[in-house]
């Protein structure tokens, strides 16, 4: 088995040589322990304008991938992953904050627990992470855990180890510094991936930081929410839908029947939208199996066109009965519900047909 260690580097002349040297020390320890048969170290120069490239070129045994313009932290990592030959991929920052020797513990833990990804967890008492970044990382971890029904502590860690085939599930990913939280969010959403954390050493960085707490913090947030809406639409739309449905019951009990009707209609619309978009995700996206919330499982019966059309037909009868009895509000609500159920029944039927077509095209041999 072979390990590939990727180091993205952008103007890291103050720390790159020592970081690479430490990687070689860790490499020898990994080989001596029999954890890998081969270890390669790859530095990806992300358009550095200082002496980073010259320093790396002077170090024997390191593979250098370089381009003249700055493409971003995430782009550099993906470039390194594509250049890597290993069965297991690992990366760490080149700023001297992480200790490559922690890959030994991470590898041992990965093998022991048969994990797909090991995240180096920096949030502990001995970490030298600045307070503002610590608070931000805790917030993003909490958000990702909420969206993914999982539990990790350090969603933005820049030191990780994972099986190479995991890339097929996770790519594409952002090209900037928001690469790591996006990777965490995507990995957590796939319940077939086992993710564990291992505490690592984390020192004060050398040189100036490329990360802006406000600007990159907003990018982190945008990446996480975008992935959540893209891969977990029911968590967002379904959650809002359930909230509106509960609000409709509350307002109805207070006597505001018209407002209750509007809330109920909006809630049902959002709920159906979340269920439908989730089906689209399962058809189009590379995530193999999404982690589903209990609420999604509970409302799963609403994905059936037969159920929705039955409700639509029943709603039509209620419209007639309400109109006959002079209950205008009930007639309008039943009409809206009936139209919504009929429309989404058609949409779910179409999704079913699309699934069958895709399955037919991918599982049958074309005739010659």
C-alpha cells in the first residue's frame, strides 16, 4: 500500500523546507512501522511569488507540481491528488502548524476502525489556534453536524488522510480556502463513508496567514449552506415546511382561519419541494447514499404518486362538499391542497420514469 502526502504551498518560503523535511521523517517512521510499502511527498506550488519553488527544488526526493498563477488552496490540493500514485491520500498545510508525524497515529486509527477518512482535530487544550478561528471552526462544525446528522469537532482542519476512492464521491469541491469545510460537509452527507477524528499537534503558523476571518468565514458559510441545499434540500425546505404546518395549526386554534390556510398551503408546498428535490439529488449527484433525518423517513410516503393523487381526488370531494355547505375557506384550502398534490404526484411520477431510463441505459448492453 502506498501513501501520497500532498502539501499545497503559496508563498511559504519561511516554513516549506522544514515542513517537507518533517514529512520525510514521518515517511521513514511510517515505512519502518510497516504501515505502508511506499510513501511519496508532493508539493504543489500555487503560483508563489517568493522563494518557495527554489527551496523545494533544492530538496531531494520531493515531487514538485507547479503553476505560475495562483489558483487557490483547494485547486492546488486537487492537482496534487490527481498527480498522486498512492492508494491512500493525505494532506497538510505548509505553514508549519501541523506535524506530519501525526499521520502515524491517523493511519493506525484508520486501519483499526476501517475508516474512509481521518480528520486531524485541532480543537483541544494544547492547540495554538487563535481564539477567533477557534470560535469560527466550532460554529461551522456545529452547522455541518446539524445538516448531516453527524458529530465532528473540526470541520475545517487542513490535515487529513483518506482512501483515494473517496474522491469519486466528494469531487467537485471549491478551489479556495473553503475546500476543507466543503469536503467535511459532503463527506458527512454520505452515510456510507466512515469519518473519524484524531487529535493532532497544532502550532502557531510561520509567516503571514492567507485566511481572512470575515471574508473566508463568509465563504465557508456559503459553501456549507450551498452543499446543504444541493445535497440535503429536505433538511432546509422540509424543515421550513414543517414549521409552517405547525404554525398553521397554532393560528387556526387562535381563530385566524385565513392565515392558517395560507401557512398550511405554504408548509405543504415547501414539504413537497424538499421531498422532490431530494429525489432529484439521488438521481443526479455522486453521493452514494444520503444520511436521512427521521422527518424525511416519516414523510417518505408522500413521494408516492398514488398517495398524492388519492389525496387530490379526496380534496376535490371536499371542495364540492365545502362549497355546498357554504364553507368558502374550506373549499379554497381543499382546492389548493388538491392542486398541489396532483402537481407533485406528476413530478414524482416523472422522477420515477427518469430513474428507470437511467437504470436501463446503464445496466443493459446496447444491441449492435
